[in-house]
C-alpha cells in the first residue's frame, strides 16, 4: 500500500491537511531539539519530512530514517536524506541502548502491535533517551469530533483517491485513526511499554497529538 502511494504522498499530505502537516512536524522537531540528542532514529520515516524538520533544528545530529517501503525511502533519498535503512519497525537493526532519540510520525498507528513496537523502540534507546510519537487523534469536543469523522470517512477517501488513485489506502487511514488509542489510553500504553514521564500535547483542535516519553535511567 505505501509503495503504491509513495509518488503522490507528499502532495496528498499537504493538500489533505491544508498545509498543517508542516506545522505539526515543526512543533515535533522543536520538542526534540530541546532534548539535544546526537543519534536520532526516525521510524516509518516515509519520504523523510520529519527527518528534514529535525535536521533543520539539529544540524549536528546523526539522523537515520527507517522504513519498510523501498519506494518511500527512494523518495526520501531523492529529497536529500542520506542515512536510510530498509527495515521493519517491529525488529530494528540496532543494538540495545544505542540511540538517544526515537521519533515516529504517523507510523505507530500502522504497526501490527502498538505495544510490541513501543517495546522495540524502548530497547534501542539509551537509558534516559527520549521517544516522540506524532499521530492522528480524534478531537475531544463532540461537535468537532463529528465534523472530523465526516471528513475522515466521506471526504478523505474521495480526495485521497483523486490524488493517488488508491482509495483503499485513504479508507484505511480513517479506520486506523478510529482504532488507535488516544489520550490517557496512549499514555497508559507508553508506561506499560516501559517508558516514564509520558505526556500528550494536542494540536489543531485535537486531530493530531504529540506524545513524548523517556526510557528510565
Ligand atoms: C503515513 S506514512 C508516514 C511517513 C512520515 N513519517 C510522515 O510523517 O509523513 C507511514 C509510513 O510508515 C511506514 N511503515 C508502516 N509500517 C511499518 C513497519 N512495520 N516498519 C517500517 N515502516 C513502516 C510506511 O511504509 C510509511 O512510509
């Protein structure tokens, strides 16, 4: 599915979010910059947009983009991401306790086992290292939630299909956002997966949330 949409992925992202995705990744990169990590692994990096936002804030950091879609990584490399690894986020090719920071934007939702994926991220982090998850969520305000659900299930598949020719990918997007644990459930999952200091920051009325957590020292 991700190979099939890779060619038009960036355009679809920017149009379907009305450009808000630049702001979301920029906010995520600002948070990561405050941790001053040296080695960063950006999981499910796709075409690399979070990795690029990170490298603008942290020009000295060593940022590696990981994805299991060769088409997505080819786009990321064409855009200038020099360190990429083709790998499954569920089985990372990194030693335990070897990186300072793991980021994952709009990727955790796609993993077959959220807890298993988070435990794998926890494994590769150094003690005291940080995790940042940027992910879609559902607004808490009922009226906003209803409007957003209409957009997710009625508008998004139609527009996504026009842009990429892959209607099912955008039907899947809405369904996976509905199924993904949000708010306190996500904070609980992070703590259960071995992280501490789990926090969430809602953006854009709650349609996106940034979760942060740390590996215990
Ligand atoms: C919605 S895109 C997000 C891309 C990018 N992080 C962004 O912010 O635009 C999801 C990405 O996750 C990747 N992905 C999904 N499951 C994966 C897995 N198990 N291991 C590695 N990458 C995965 C897909 O190939 C795709 O590039």
